[in-house]
């Protein structure tokens, strides 16, 4: 319990301190609130995760090490019930801490909102981009069109004799992949010197009769940048053919930063599609919405900040449910330090799961470097195995969504329950079986 | 899920227990029990228990004796399901030790205090009572009675972590009794206890066994503890059974005869020596005046201090058995009580009962003559007089030559006056 007290005290000291010390970009209130939410929620999530692991590992292994379990195991209590009790105890404490710390963060965020904004745009940003719950739709290349394009390219290459009619499968696969990437990049790139590209955001749940505002958030990839580092673009949002409202905008946005275009909900067609045509006015640089640092996304409001915050806490709680079961499983057969290390390893792999997935995808395909073949194969198999066993905890991290005022949807919550709570149950059953089979008074000589 | 017993169940159980005690299956049975401890690489290193065959019958106090590391605690932990046998079979109440259903009937006092240090005595007992799912009022009553029994009523609000070893041991014993168990397993029960605590525990074991028919398995390397209370013992060494049998049979030395008399003059002793030498051509090995045991002296001193109400932050003297422990004894309790009181009065030695300076009682010549002339008739008297004796296994009286004792009893008239 001393560990728990230390964690609680640290959180109680740091969270209020953050509220008064974080400055954001030093100018806008919006960035200050966003930075506070980001730091405080991340810190709370990290501390509670560590606390859960420590508590789960220590509570059981402490009972075994100090032999308190000798008096429990001889009582008419099945060992699985004892483990369940341990797990429930940790979960109750976690729930209390989550509600306490979450409430504190929510309260401080509300307090920060009452501070004077820099200007109207800042006030608008705080209200519409932070204290809200917006759905986000990312711009994605149309798969069907891309696939058709790839087939056409293959046929053309074969007609031109640059690719055999019956190429070996590896060559054909590589050619297809190259053309797919090329076409995707082309689709997401607006050519320079007045080049136009039209994009569609589909299946939007927007009430087009309302006065709702849609946000198109974008940033050009850093490959090509205008000489003056300002993107000059024209935007035509809406579909004249479908008689939606049409908005024409001229933008001058600094390169390398996210910019936002705001359009009314009336621009969306009846079937929930938003048409966006972009003209690149720069004479030389192509504006590409590709890669990690580029891209375009449409955001629109779905609900309020309060319930969104509650759902975010629920998402965090799912993570704690999993970690508590993991710690109990590890300590059902390992001593405290070993169980702790093993649980922390799984935790950090889970956090880095996104990076791991990317790393696997970016490793050289088999056969490209024969010298590294066996090593490559082993690492790939290991990484793939770990990815299958360890759930992706980064995919269940609600902090970026809360900071950007994005909705933590029920589907996301449901997926998290499937990804974390169901495995936690499996871990619990496994821990019960191991603990029941274990000799509690075992002596290793 | 197990539940606390209802009164009807208890009565039915205790009744059945008494009727079928002789025919009842053993409470504990091990056949070829072997336990080997292994090292990290799973290589066998220590054979803690080796091919042990044990049978503990209902209603007996069974002692496991042996030096440190002889396998006593390992055997107990196997019986409790805390360790699993490497080979052999184990049954407790006819079931595997890991069976949760039998745990309701077992009370266990481990060799050390494994109690939560942050709980006080009352919370500790309440906690263990909850594990047996005892109803709240019942639990509270039992907790208070047990606290009184172990003499910690006044210290019940102190954390167990602040207790001395002996006090923690007392609470450990109380938790072992919270469920009114049929089988009480005590691992080194008197370790760390003061002489009063030791005497109380021994008294308690005898009471539980005699009055309530509890089966007790006692492990100790303190031989006096075992000798005082156990009906049968098993001596272990190196994990193997070295001796097994009735305590008195095992301890009796048939090659010697002991006679206890009131204080004799040196001349009389010489005459006795000569009688023995003439009649049997044997020697008197030692003649000495027995001294009071330090244990008895110590207990008397502390009892006197308690009567003066001298304050202490330690354990008090403690009370009698809690009422709930008798719940399973059922309707035969009166009969058992009368037998116990008869046994007590018969077992009290006459010289200790008589105050110094009071007229010495007449030698029980008739009784001794009867014993000498008809050795086979000694059985009922012996069974009542010796609390260690079991009705199922009466011990034959030690062999003695009647003529020698008759000669000793034919004392000169002047000595009767002294």
C-alpha cells in the first residue's frame, strides 16, 4: 500500500501544478488547455498503469513470500476466488483513483477555460476544437480506383514489352506494389502551377440543415515546400451538381503546420458526401497529403466534452483491467521482481505496438538481402508473435483524441473491451489454473 | 461453495462421530507418502518425507515427533494441501487434501505467525471467521469467546504486528479454532509461549479431545509437550518413520520398577534394599526425593500475581474453552463431562493434594494388593486414572513380583505413626 500512497501523492501534487505551470505555445489559451490535457491525462494514465502492475504483482507475491497464504489456502476458499478478490480489490482502487484524478483534470480544464482567450479565434478554438467531441474522417485513396489503375498499368507495361506476359510471381508482385504506391501518391498530391485534385469524404453523419461547422484539417508533406514556405491554395467545397451549398476559399497556410479550413454542414450532400476540390497555386511545389507528417482529415462535432471525457476514462480503465490481470498472472508463478519486470515488459511492448507493427512492415522483405535471411526471418516471426500475443495498448490511448476534441466513440470503446477486457478474463482463468496447481509452501533447495 | 454448519448438521455430525468412532474411517491416512524437494534445475535434492504410512483415527491426539528437518512440517503441509506428494497417497476425511470441501473441518496453527500485522486481534479473528462464511452474530460471539480463552481480551485493539511472539501464537491458536474444527493441526504449538501459555495449550488440547472428541495432530520437537497430551506418537528422522505407537507403551521401561512412597527413613530404605536383594537378587538403582517441577512453581507464582490484579501489557491468564466449541459435542456432553471429572479426581496424586503438615493418608494397601494379585483387572481403573490412555488401547500394567511388594507393605507398626 505504500507504493499506492506514493503514486497517489505524486499525482495529487503534479496534476494541480501542471494546471498552473503549463503554458502551451505561450500565446493561445487553446494550446495551454490542450497541453495541460495532454500532460495530465498521459501522466495519470502512465502512473495508474504502473501502480496497477506493482499492486497486482506485489499483493499476491507478498502473500506467498510472507506465507500469509498458508492460513488462507487452508480455509474453504477456492484459490480462484482468492485471486478474483485480489483483482477486484485492485480494480476498485483503480476506479476510485481514476474518478478522483479524472475529476481533478476535468475540473482544472474547466477552470482554464474560464481564463481570458487571446482573441475571438482563440475562444472559438477552445470551444470548437477542444471542449467538444468531433468525429474524424481521414482522407484515404479510393481502393477500387487504385486497383483498377494498377491493373491498367500492368497491362500497359506488358503491351510495351517492359514486363513479360507471364512474369514470375515475385516480380509481378513487386511491380504491382510499386504501381499501387505511385497511384496512391498521385491521388494524394495536388500538382503545382494551378493543378486541381478533387477529393470526397463519404458516409458523414452530419445534419446538413444545422448550423454545424466542419473542419478540414490538413498539412502538406515536407518533401516539397514552396520557396516562401507558404502554401497558396484555392478550395471549392461542396458539389454544385448536387446543389449543395458551395464555398470558395483562398488559403495561405505556413508549410509544415496543420491548418484548418472551416465550412458549413450545408456543403454536405444528401448521401453524406463532401466534395473538396483543391487548386495548388504554387508554381513549382506539389502539395502532397501523404506520409506520417502530411495528410488531410475532416472533423465534425458529434457530442459534448463531458461524456467524451468519461468514455476516455473508461478506455483507460479497460487498460488497467488488462494490466491487473496480467500482473496477477505473472505473480501466480513468479516472485515479485520477476513478475514485475515481465509485466512491465509486456506493458511497454503494448505501448510500442504501433511502432513495432510499422517496423515489421518496413523490414526488408524476405529474399531481398540473402545474408540477413535467417536473422530477418527470426526477427519477423518473433515480432509478429509478440504482436499477436500482446495487445496494442497505443490503439486504446484516448489522450490524443481528448486533446484534439475528437470523439471517443462507443465502437472504439467496444473494440477496446474486446481487445483488452476479454484477454484479461483469459489471463485471469490462466492465473487461477496456475495458482491452483501451485505448491504454496514449495521450497527450492 | 462451502457454508457454515447449521446446528442440526452439527448435532447430526457429532452424534454420528461418537457412534461410529471405532468403525469410522481414519481422519488422516497416508500410504507410502514421499516428498522430494528439487533444486532450480528440477534435480532431486532433499527427501523430506520418505515412504510414510500414517493413520490418525477419529478422536485421538496424535503426535509427530522428530528433530529439526525430520519432515514433520512437510508432512503437515502435505496434509493441508500446501505441498503435493511426490509419491504415495494422502487422504484427509477420506478426500484429497486439496479438496475445498474438507477445509471447513480443519483448524491449522502454523509453526510461525502468518497473520496480517496491520490487523488487530479482533479484526484478525473476524477476517478468518469470514473465510468460513460464519454469520455475523455467530462470528462476533466466537471472536469474543476466543479472545477470552487465549487471554487477549484486553489487548484486542492492538495490532498483531505489535504482539510478542507468544501473543501472536495465542491469536494463531484462536484463529485455528474459529470454525470449531473436527481436526486440529498444530505445528509446534508451544514454540514462543511462556510456561503458562504452554500449559494452557496442553490443557486445551486435552479438553478439546476429551470433551468434544476433536482429533488433534500435533507436531513438536519439545518432547514434554507431546508426552503430556498425545495418545499416540510417530517419531520421524530423516523423513522416515522410526517409531509409531501408543505413547505409554512406547515410553514404558519394563526392565525397571518404580515405587513412590511417603518420606522414608534411611534405615527403612536400607531394609528395602536388602529385601529386594534377598528376594530377587536385584539392586535398587536410585533413591531420591522428587522436587517440584519448575513449570508448576512458575505457574503458581504468575497465578498469584494475576490474583493481585497486577497490570500487564502482555497476555492475561486466559479463560476456559469457548462455548461454541462444544456445539458439535451434541447430547452426549454430560456423559463425557462426568467421565472427565472422574478422570480428573482419580488422576490427582494424593501427596500433592494434601497440605503440608496435614495427617498423611493411609497407604492404599487394598488397592495395591488388588493390583498385584489380579493384574488383568487393572484395566478399567488405569483407563480412568491416566488421561493419556485411550479406551481402545489399554496399556498392561508393568510386571512386578507380588511377594516383593507384599514384603514392603508389611511395615513395622511404629513407622505407620511417623
